[in-house]
C-alpha cells in the first residue's frame, strides 16, 4: 500500500505551471574578427517569381534555397575575397549528410553563394556551414535547423 501512496505524495496540486520556453530564433549570421557570414534558408515558392527566374531557381513546394554571404564587418572597400573556402552540408533527421553544391554569385562586391536543398513537410533539416574568407582569417561556423510546413 505504501508503494501506491508514494507517487501520489510526489504530486503537488499547488505547484506552479512550468513556464513556456521562449522560441528559439536563429540570428542568421556569425561574425569573427574582420568577417561576417550571413545565411538564410527559404522555400523557393516564397521567392518572387522575377527573382527566382533571374537566378534560374526552380520554384517547387519542397525545395528550399540556402543563401550565404561573406563580407568584411566594416564597410566593404574592394572586391570580395578571391578564393574563400566555403562548405555547406545538409543533415537529415536520420543523420544522413549531403554536401550542398554551392554556386558563387557575387552581388555588389559581396561574395554570395546559393544552393538548393529538398525539404519535407514538418521534418527538421539541419544545415552546417563553414567558411574562411582568406587563409589567415578566422573560420566562421553556423548550424541552422529549420522545419517547414508545406501545406
């Protein structure tokens, strides 16, 4: 009988409810030293048609576009870095890793890369990003996890 009463004694009806955790919001950038890397993952269907068309991006309900930019933290004063080292990997919920094919498209003296990745309805996807603007610049790393509702 005592074993049955122990769980009941552990329950306190006057306990305060657990506070709701604030939602996590990814800042969309990392910075170190003189360099900043901005990143975003957006469904291609959410892009304006004119923009998607100008970049040759296919608009499908289950296709997302990863956008990366690498620029100096101070005002860019010259051309973007000539040979930066940039990698992005998609990690599925089961841990399967896929290297993303990044395409460089510099805009307004800012080094920019684009890559598409397939996503699934309410299945989180993680993107791991690593970049180094020059051989002696600090390495920038980001890990973005996002879930899309495709309905």
